[in-house]
């Protein structure tokens, strides 16, 4: 990541909150544990997160993270790269809407 972009993200005072159901990943990130087979991935995540003025990574149970879980499965099934700006696929819209009701 260019140094200028990192500086801009920090100056914008963006506060990042990442929610995931992967407890071991949450613990590794929060404890700066960059050893083991995925240590290089944790290190890359930390470099990115530290470019923001504030960030938090928290664990949520999978049943409270259905939209993210479905988005991951949708991405796995697709052979194309996809970016959704302003509108989600119908399946995800339904999940997000149902989570708002609960």
C-alpha cells in the first residue's frame, strides 16, 4: 500500500470494525500473534488495519453473521470477481433484511 494512501486513511479518522465468526483469527489479530501457518496473513491484516486511525476486530457467532457467511459462499461459487456498490444480490438483501427484523 502506498505511504500516501496510508496517511490519507489515518487522516480521515476512519474507524474500522471487523466482525467475524473465526475466533482464532480474532484472537491472533488482537494479540498480534503472527506465528504459525497463517502468521503472514495476520501480519498483512495488521498492516492494513494499522493504516486506519482506529480499528476493532470482534468475534460474533455465525448465526449473527449470516450475511457475511452467505457472501463468502456466493463468492466461492462464482468464477468471476464481483463488486457490489449500492445494491446487494437478492439473496443477501433478504438475509440483511431478516437480520434487521430480529
